[in-house]
C-alpha cells in the first residue's frame, strides 16, 4: 500500500456539539480514531471553549482500528473520512471492517 502524502481530511463532521466543529467542519489539526474495538472519534470534546485552528481542516492523525480496510500500520489511507453519530456514539462513519 502506498504511503499517503498527507493525512486524510475530515471531510464532514455532523457532531455540532464538538468544540472543534464549526458549521460541519472539523478544525482540530489532527484527530485520533478508535480504541481498537470501536471507531470512536477519540478527539471529540463536548462544547465548551472553541478548539482548533479556524483556518485548518481537520485531519486523521492516527487510527487504532487495525481491522479497518483503510488502515495500514495504524495510519488511515482513506481519501477522507466523515465523523458523525452511529446510534449515540461519535464515530468515524468511514470505518469499514476488512
């Protein structure tokens, strides 16, 4: 598998109450996905002070979901991801078991 030239973008985030979310865009410099059992957005932070860089597009810095078809050596190789709710959990909706 090729090494990506940059970290995949968070194309959309439907979790409006996250401190890094502004109008559906993630502004964390990098997020971490998963706890090895579930594809949570581990960077999710409930509403409080605004976080992140206003001009930045969130990226996937690390993914702990080794069983995802987009994962190679704990790095995401998807062209981009979507974060949102799966039931009541804040998850990477691009996660797809291999």
